[in-house]
């Protein structure tokens, strides 16, 4: 028996036919003719409308008698890389001082083209560009720990001091001798039940949590780096690890509020708006007018809505809880299907 919202069945079927990534995590489709269940972006041959049932979760579909599709693997975390890409990324992590070449990948039966496509699509980098960023990341940490520029260059596998300096500056925008004064945003791609997200952190706290396909993401990142006078590099951070732990609890219905240090550069008005978002109770919604009234600015509804759109820490700062005065869903950078699903998740757990 379908557990998805019956009023949205045609919408879900259209998304399934079009492989729309904005609907990742919002539904699972069971195909009655094959007995399998799939995520919206599954590349297998599409079924006819009358052969489709829609469910809120993979668990619901499996309880309805469906088995997970072997193509899209709906039981696994949405957006996780395929095993071959995981193996390639693991090779890089295990030998940060050596360049993993296409020949190295082929020697382990990994297609370099498949790895390049995945990295470009999901990381916004080439595979070799990702490696360069990780090497610079390792170098930056070593320099902060007191290692000399020369030691870092040659221990990191660089062929010359000038080559290291050039490579470092191309990423960090400053020479390695100025590492101590350089502010860095560590950015990691993480998986969530609603699709992959980019998480960013400085040593002071979380400064970014956005879906990888968010509209105008590049502009958001440019604004963030400018306001913090920081450089983004690929890498994890203890703040991101804590964020992932708390996100898992949130999606499991075990957490109502996040307990994380946040870094939210913006104008005074923007920060006031984002602070007000934190006051919207879990499982409830406010209109933009209610939010403006709460702030003591009842005539600033439009300005409040614009500032909401500049929120760079999705879910944690819950802009998804703001809706139109008529109850309609409006304005969510991650897409309205995800906004709808977040609200459904919060309303499905007892408060």
C-alpha cells in the first residue's frame, strides 16, 4: 500500500520519468511488474504509471513487498559514490603524497573516465584537481604544526620547492610562508536521506550546509569566502563530523534542535532574520508575515523573505519552516520537494 502523499502521485511519477534529482529522498517508487523499488533518479527503464506505487521511505516500500533495485540501490545512502569511485578516493586518501594516475586506476580495474565524471558532477572538481586540493590541505596543516616550507614540499612528494609554492598559491592564494595567517573553510561532501550536501567549517564552527544542486550555490560560496576572507579546501573537520552525527539523529527523529557552533557572516539585518528562524519550533511553520512580526518588523516581510534566501546553513537554521501566508510552499534553495519532505519528517515524529 502506497504511503506517499496521494495528492502528489502524478507529480512524483513525472519526477521519476524525468529522473529529477530535486526529488531525491522525497519518495521511493515500487514497480509492480518487477517487484523492485527505486529512487527518483534511477536509470533503469521507466515503468508505466499504472505499474507504479509510491512510498515515503525505502522501508515502507520493502514492507510493501518490494526489493531494492540493483541499479540505483535505494537502501543505501542517497548520493554515495559507487564502489569503484569509493576505491579511487580511498587510494588518494591512503597515499596523499603521491599522485594517483589514470594508469593506477586502470591497474585496479577502475575506469578513469567514470571517476572523472563522478568527481566533476558531485564535487565540482576534476579527479586530479581533487587530489591537488587534498595535498595542499595536508601541506597547510603541516605548516600550521610548525613544519618548514622545505620539509613540507619534499615530504609531500613535490619535485621542487618552486613547484610546491606555485601549487600551494594556486589553491590558497597566498604563499606557504603565510599559512599561519590564512583562514580556511574545510568543505566535505556528505550524504543525507535527501541527497548529497556540501558541509563547510572553519575552526570556529559550521559555516555551510547546502544541497549540492542548490540554485546559485557558486554565488553563495563566493559570498562566504569574501565575507570570511577565507579559502575553501577539500577536507574534513571535527565540526563537520559532529554535524553529520546530529543530522543522522535529526533524520531518525531523535533530535529536535542542533547543538553546533555556527559561523554566519552577513549584515546585521540578515543575522537578525537567521536568528529568528531558530525560534520556529520543530514541526511547526510560520508565514513570512509571522516571522517579520516576531522580529518587530511587520512591514519588512519582503526583506525578511530575501534574507531567508541567503541562509547558507540549511536544516540547522530551519528556513524550510517558513511558508506563504496562504499555506503554500515557497522559496527553498534545495527545491520545494525537499522542503515538503523536511516538513513531513518533522510532523511524523512526536514533539
